[in-house]
C-alpha cells in the first residue's frame, strides 16, 4: 500500500526563510529564520501602511517580535537588503485577508 505523507502548512508561520547572507551571532551562524503571524498587540508602535509598504523602520521593529530564532533589532539592521525584503513580503502577506490571498476554506 502506498502511503503518502501529507504535510499541513501552518497558516500562522512561514516556511523557513533561507537567508542569502547568514547572520553571525558570536560563534553561531543563523542561515534561516521563521516568522509567525503577529497578534494585534505586536503591531503596536508601527503604522500598518508602513508595514504593507515594507518600510525599513517598521520591519526593523517587527522582525525581532516575530522571528524564530529571535533576532535583535541590531541583527535585523545588519541583514542583507534582499533578506529584509523577503521577510517584509512574508509579514505583509500575514496582514492580508484570506480573500485577498485567494484562500478558500
């Protein structure tokens, strides 16, 4: 009998995001991160419009709140711009409605 393993994607977290330029934390190298969907309280202090437009300051504020492993703001400031944009796109996607993302249940 052929048994197919079905993986269910967590809609509240990204797949691991492979960083083009890994981050160094002492002896540790961080080459991928996962972001989770923010709760409303975690969006405090940032403009949703800025998040949707992927404004750098908004992303530097949010990524440490949502990342695993948890990054510091200083580490986010050192990210390769391509990695920052990739993370910003994932975060912006969390803020869209299911209808806007084309998700049906």
